[in-house]
C-alpha cells in the first residue's frame, strides 16, 4: 500500500512538473513573440521615419528652386534676407519678401542682380522687389489661393547667414487674420522666406520668430493676395 502511495506521489509530482513546465514554456514563447513583435514594430517605425525624412529633404531640395538670397548691396558677401521668385518677364524678375528686409540697406541685390523697384505694404510686413534681369537657375512658384489649415505640414528654405537652412514645421494657431504661428526654428536671415505645401504651392511668408519657443510667425497667403491687390500687382 505504501509502495503504491509513493508511486502515486511520484506520478503526481511528474504531472505537476510537466504542467508547470508547459505553462512556463508557453509563457516564455509568448514573451518572446511579444518582444519580437515589439522589435519589428520599432524597426518599421524607424524605417517610416527615415522615409518621411527623405521625403522632407526631397521637398526642401525642390523648394530651393524658388528661394533667393537677398544681399546688402554694399556688403554683398553677407545675406540679409530670403525671398521667393513669383514672376519672370523678358527683362525682370519679381521677388516676394518681408518689408522689414528693405530697411537694412539703401540698395539691395538679389542673387547678384540689382533691385530696381520696391513696393511695400502699408499695414503688413510684405514687399515686392523688381529685380533687373532673369535670375539664373531659379523657377517661379505656384501660389495657393487658400490658407493652410491647422496641423498642415509646411516647408521652407531660409538663407541664415548666407547658408541654406531648412524650415520644416506645422501650422499651429491663428493670432489674427493676417498672422499665423508655425512650429519651426526660424533663424536670422530666414525672414521673407516662402512657406510651401508638400505639393510645392506657396502658402505664406516668414516674417518673425519667437525666441526660445521654437515658433515662427508667417503671413498667410490670403493676406498676401490682399497685399497684391493693395500695390496693384497682377501675376
């Protein structure tokens, strides 16, 4: 009897061990699958980030075709602002920029071409420069009709200290009808830069930054059209 009891205890122990081991094995396999799935998701997310960054860089590269560097005429080695080429005729080029860029010098040049006429807004920080000649290797931009909506991703290229500086951010809020915030780093020399949609449509003009907050202020495109009407510009 005792012998059978001992055998029963051994069998019960084996069964309990087998059950615990099976559960441990299942749990271990589940944990491994969860970890593996988590790693796969992490890698896929990184790949998507890389793809998005490449798309952003490709967009910025295309934006470069429309953006121009505005120089101080007397110190042409130092860029002071950025502008966007919006029209070309047989003899002139028209550049959109910020009005406060005009006050830095009595005479300006754009990409080594002399500015021969300036139109400024009475109430907005906007200006149109008529430049002598046709700017080499630059294209005129397509101008969008409507303002960007909240959280729209927009792109720009500013010539900070005479070097190209990518501007990538999202529209945040409207301070009023004529000024919008955008979350992007704006540096000195980026004033007057155009902001573009992913489809390379001009959506606004950078005019200021809010230091320490990573925010910029830009004039939305509907207000730019009001400026065009104000100065009698017809694209």
